[in-house]
């Protein structure tokens, strides 16, 4: 683990340009997570590999050549190969992000690898909103690298491939209408799966059951009744369970504090997060947090 430089609160940074890890045809050159202090600057440099950056919290400016793009929480950037690149951290708060630098093994020419290579050689844009699935893939990769155990190469290969594929999906997929089909040929199971998938994709942004139902094109009472009838669980209970599951993943793999995790999962206060967490898991979040951190140190 690299010690944090001046201007960085913490950093884990695995880096080797000469001995890149070849993980399923993806040559990983750099992988890490960092929290930069306010006003810190990552100086301008020429990008000599593909890079993905996931900004978890904080604000700043992301420079690609002469273009300055505002950085905000839950934002994913692709830095194109060969461009000039720098980052400026805003004065108000630290900037926390994870990153991976990589290139492709020229000897690997299967169809999936070719598709990934074509995408990252010419990404459609510089940034999009991230999601929990991609963030956890980053944290799992960094966690496995920093605490290598049995089967680490296999796990790292899966995590790294997940990062690239999930990133490509975020950037290249046009969002579909969230409204569920009312076609009678659509089975109840398909509707329930679609509801669950929508909740998982928008977990931190769901404000209420009414707003969820409106987004899906249903009356709240109908949606709630149909979901409870098929699953035995209310929508509110399902959302709470999914938030606790995601929070446990962040506790295990991320450097976020409990307060930051509560905010990320959409809770107004740490107290409301704690009540929900204990109701679902039977344990306090602080107890689980301490246990998981002790297991990874």
C-alpha cells in the first residue's frame, strides 16, 4: 500500500507499468482508491493507458485536454488514451474516488474483448452517473488486491472484467422508459422482476413508494398490493433490505465512514439509518462495521 502523499488523506495505489497484471486479456497497470484534500491538484500529464475514475464524494474539475468538466458525487469518467489530463479538487471538501488504468492484451482476440477494446478506444462521452454495482466492483477489486488470499487472481479477473463491462454499459446504453408493459402477455413474474431491477438500479434515489409507482407507470396501491401478493414482502421492506445489503457491501469494501454510507444510501440521518439497519439485520451498523473492518485488516 502506498503511503498518502502530501495533499492526500489516504491512498491505496497499486502501480506497475513494467509488470502489469494480465487478468483475462486486460493488462491492469494501476488500481487504487484515494481521498484528496481540498485544493489538491493532480498535475497535467499525458494519458498512456485507458483509465476509469469513479468519484464517490466531493467536487472539483476534471480536465481532458483543454476541456474542464465539473466533478460531482457518484460520477464516472473515462480518460481517453493519449489526451492531456489533470484534476483540481474544490476548496470546500475532500475528493474521494477510485480508479483503474489498463490496456488490452493484443494476443487476446475473442469477440467480447474486441467489443470492449472498440468501446474504450472511442468512448461516446467523458462522464456519466455511476451506480452502486460499479462502485462495489471497484471496492471489491481494490480490497482483494490489498488483502490477497487464495484464488486472488481469479477473483481479481472477475472484478476487473466487471468494472469494464459495467462501465461500458453505463456509457453506451440508452436509458429505456421505466414504465412497465401493461401487455397481458407479460407474466406477473416478469413484472415483479422488472420492479426489483428498477429498485436496484435506482436504490439511492427512490424518495417514496408513490414516486416509485409513478416512475413505473402504476398506481401506488396497485403496485404495492401486487408486489406484496407475489413476494410476501412490502415494497418498503424490500427497499430497506436492499439498502442494508448494499450498506454492508460498502462497509466491507470501502473506506467510507458510517455517516457517509448512510448518506449514500439515501438516509436523512445516521440515526434513521441505524434504526433501519438494526431492524433488518438484528445488529447495530457500528457493530457490523467494526467486525468487518477487523476481518480485512
